[in-house]
C-alpha cells in the first residue's frame, strides 16, 4: 500500500491515488488496484479529497443549506437594526423641530 502522485497534462492537475498490490493467479503476476484520494494543492502540497467526478460531497451540500439559513438570520437581524435606526431618526427629527420652535420664541 502506498500513495502515488499522478500529473494530468490535459488539466494540469496532480492527483493522489492509494495503490494496493495483489497477486493475479490467472496471469501469474502482481497487479495494482488504485483508488483516488483527491487532488494535490500546488501551493501547500496537501491532498484535497474529491469523489473523482469533480462534484461536491454530501457534507458540503449540507453546509450550503446551512449557509442559506445563516443568510435568513442575518437578513432578519439587519431588518431589526434598520427599524431601530428609523425610530432613532424620527425621534431626533422631533427633537430638532422642538429646538427650532424654542429658538423662534
């Protein structure tokens, strides 16, 4: 068992595979079975897991759903903040009017 790095010239991506050697009795020679581990990040050299079809995993899909819920919460929070600011603006405008009336007297 070992990790093999293979560079794809077409895409320019280096993939990491796990290789398992086994004996093939029919051909009477050893063979290797490879399973894809993921892509290798060119900057850090770390293996980024992938399913081999360049699709998101179930965990990432779940995080996308939770992200939309976070946006809803943020939106509601901003609405409450906006309403509070509107109330402050109205009260300040009333105070300005009262001060202007006092100055006229």
